[in-house]
C-alpha cells in the first residue's frame, strides 16, 4: 500500500500560488500595519530588524497557507520567539538593572514584570483578599498585571489551550530542544505522569491561598533560569535556586531532547493545566476522522504534550490538554486528523476550519513575538556594529 | 477558656488555609461518601487535638522557652514537618505500596491503615497540629504565663474547638468522587504538597543546624 505525504493526503495537489497569496494577503497587510503603525525608524539598526521580521512573518504565513502544513512553520516562529525573548529580556535586564537577579527592593516597589504563569495562583487570593499576590504593578510599566490579564483572556477565548503553542513565549524553548534529535531515546513515560500538571496546579493554588505568595514562582518555575530570579542571600533562596535550575535543565533541556516531547508543558506546567479547561469553551478542536484512521499510532508518537493516546484516538478526539500545535495534523499519513470547528461535521471542509483557526492563532503569535524577534535582531545588529549586546 | 475559643475563631481561617492543602487532596483521592469523610475528619481532628495537647503540656512545662527562637526548636518542628512530608509523598506517589500503580482504584488510605495499624488522617492531624503557625504562637503566648497545667490544657482545648469549626466544610469535597480522573490527580497533589513540606522541613532543620 502506498502512503501519501500528509499534506497530499489532506488536500490532494497544492493550490495555485495566486490563490494562496490571496488568502495570505489580508494577514500580510495586517502585519505591515502593525509593524509600521507608529512609522518606521530611519535608524538602519532598527530598520533592518523590522524588515527581516516582516519578511519572516510573511513567508511563514504564506508557506503555511500554501503547503497545508501548520506545525512546521508555526514551530519556526514559536521557537525563534522564545529564544529571542530570552535574549531581549536578559540584555534589557542587564542594561537597566545590571544583573538578572531581583532584589528585595525591586519586589517591594512592585517592579517585577507580571508573567502569565502566575495567573492561576492569583485568582483565589484575589477573590478573598482583593489583592494580587505578585510584586508587580497593576497598570504601570512593562508587562503590567492588567495588560497581561487582558492578553491572556483574549487568547484564551480565541484559542483555548492553543495559547501554549501559539502565545506562550516559554514553550518554544523546549519545543526547540525537543526537535534536536531525529528519534527519541526515551519513549516510555507512564500515563499517570500526564496528570502531574493538574496536581501541581491544585497544590500551587492551595499553597498560594495558604501562604498568600505565588508559590510556583517562588519554588518551581524553571523559566526563572532564563529571565529573572531572587538574588541568593539566604539558604531558602539557595534551595529555591537549585530547584528551579534543576527543573530547567531537566524538563526544558534534557528530557525534551531525550523524549522529543515538551516535557515541562506536558508534565509540570500548572498554567498549561489551567489553560486546558479553556479548551472546553473554545470553538476549535482537533478531530480524527475514524473512517480514515488506520490506528497506525503516528499521531500518538509525535504529540509533544502527551495529548493523544489510544483511547482518545479511538474516540476520534484529543485529550483535554491539546495545544493545537498541528503536529499530529501534519504527521497523519492518511490525512485523518484535522482542525475542526465545534458543531460542524468531522472532516467537513477541514482546510476552511484550519484557516479559520490560523488567522487568530498566527495573529497572536505575531502580537507576542514580533517585538521579541525585532528586539533580538536589534541586539545582534548592535553586537555586529559595536561589539556589545548592551547599549 | 472563652478567650481560647475566641482566639480559635478569630484565627481559624489561617488554620483552614494550613490544613486544607493536606486534607482536601486526601478527601478527593479517597472518594468516600460525605459520611465517611466526616469520620475521617473526626480522626484527623483527634490527631490534631493530640498535637495541641502535647503543646499545652510543653507550653506549661517550659513556658517562654518554647517561644524563644532556638536551633532546637527549628530542628524539632522541622522534623515534624519532614515526617508529614514523607507521609504525603508516600501517599501521593504510591510509595507505601510500590506494586500498585497511581491509578489503582483501591483506597490508599485503607492500605496505609492495614499496613501501619493507624489511620492516615490521625497522623496527618497530629503532624499538622505540631506546627508553629501564627495562630499557634498567639495561643502559646497566652498559655506560657498559665498558672497551672489544667488551665493550659483547657485553653488549648477551647482554641482547638474554635479553629476546628473552619474545617467542618472540607468533607464536602466528597462531591467530586464521581469524577474518576480526579482521584489520581488528587493523590499526586498530596505528593506535590508533600514535596513542598519536605523543602520547608529541610530548610528549618538546615537553618536550625546552622544556628546551633
């Protein structure tokens, strides 16, 4: 039996270039408007990153539309966004503060940028104490609490847990590491461990309500290793530093390389677990056409967040934790898996459903990532022209 | 005695916040009826009462000494927290019975009782009772000046009654017992909370060791 390529299985021949271009044009115009809305800088060190970013976005979206593949091009932007975020964030911190370490004074004056990972832990204490248990600012400054909440609500309504593959600027790190090896060295991970993120969520919500501090940020968040962390001034902070450093090395770097999965997202992240529930109210999901499916298990093997198993495939859908990255859609040799709008028949005009999802999803990716990529390119231009990443 | 009860009532939310992370995962994971959960809460409270009474005797015997920050105090309470942590980790990650997977349906609480002869909630109650939380320090301050052991015991008894009222709604977590997937999640939650206590316990012992 001959096996067609996934894209061919799904769409037959590729659409004509002009048709794809027509579909991509509204998005390309929107991106241009977003990038040039405030007027382009005449400084070539700013202009070059802007042009490169615009070109990258346009090419990726066009390729996504034209080839029928989603994950391949999403991943390029998603991974680039994460690494660029780290570069931009750290260089900014060093420029402004001189170090990645937060001081007690920074926290007391509410100068910590708010991060979406804290959101689930703030809700119960906010309901009871009318206080956001995070040392950030509600309205002032970079990444303030109100802006992050507004963005999160928008993405959640539009994408559900798709946020984790189209908006989260941390997820791209492990996505990147998970693609370094062609084949996984470690295949078997007990099914029960996929419940761990929900347990971490439950534990952190309870502990945050008890201690009125964002416990996950204090104790576990591995991404402090590439953003900012408390200066080591006591045994407590030393233990915390060892913990988040180990979690970063283990779950964001080593295990993704060994398993080819996003192990932090799939086995730890409480924000991801919290976000999973929003898949219930979101209009989009991933469905499997049982008439086409041959139960080859390819989708289960490639799913980066453990969101497919034999039971869910038999039911023709993903588990609640699906991040809608599109990797299974790209990988299915029968073209049996597709993006789907809830309430419509499964497999009915799948390309239309995919495009309906892609517009908001890629838009959010661009909203989150453009500044980071531009910022990182600017730093690289700085490095080339001045010999330093810092101004 | 009324003072103790009122102090318990006024600081009970802190006790709820302290005990809920230990008790809620247990009730959800065991998936018993409200009636059985209420029984388990009774056993938990009995353990907690024992912890309180131990405190009452200590407070009467050593008075202000118990309130002074000292290396020994950190090590003793750190050790109590460490035992609580190990119990929760064992319960959550199935270490009491390694042959059984996390998703096994039989009650892990029952297996613990068969193996160790004492109900798990009793230990949980005792070990959460042996903790220097802010309400407890307040109660200790009161009883450190107590004229007699009887007065000290009565004060802690009343304090216990006041704080326990806040824990009464917790067995209602049994409403989730029909959602099967919550059981393994709740067990793992207990394990994760155990890990947190493990760090706190180790930290207290380390800091106590450094001061001594």
